[in-house]
């Protein structure tokens, strides 16, 4: 029952996130939005982020719909999701004020959008 309540709160909190269709661009940037750690587009049911994202690094997640206008991209900058790289470096933990504790981006993408997230350190593949 607690799991069900948790996912209900999560779904209400992040209901405004885009559908994440194929072609959606996801950019991982520093907390101050000045440095890009990784960038990729969703292809089919997969999002592969290749970049240098040290464990426990605080960052922001930007999500741009396919063919987003410049105005929509500017609006997305204001909605950058705060996150932290997992200790293992294979997930991003999203932070929401409405939810106690972090939310696994990898788990949310898979369970809510059917998208597999893979984070690959630069140079590995």
C-alpha cells in the first residue's frame, strides 16, 4: 500500500513532464546551467547518456520535446529538474520538494514511459 501511495504522489508531482517520445532531447547540465555533462535523444525506447558525470554530483536535467521552439526551450530552462548522480554513476536521482527522498530517473523512465536509461562514462562503450 505504501508503494502505491508513493507512486500516486510521484505521478502527481511529475505530471507536467513531457511524454518523452522518440526524439525527445535530454541534456544533463551543471547546477548553474553553465556546463553540459551529457546530451542524448530518446531513440525508440532507449536513452543512452554518454558523458563525464562523477558520482554524487549535483546537476540539472533539461527535457526538450522533439521540434521544440526557441520559446519552449527557454521555458524548459526554467523547469530544469534538480538531480544528483547516483553513487554508482548509473542513475540520476531527481529531487522534488513534494516528495521525501530522491526519485530514480532510471526507474521512473522504465516504469512510467517504457524507456531504458543507460549512462555510459566517456570512453566506455
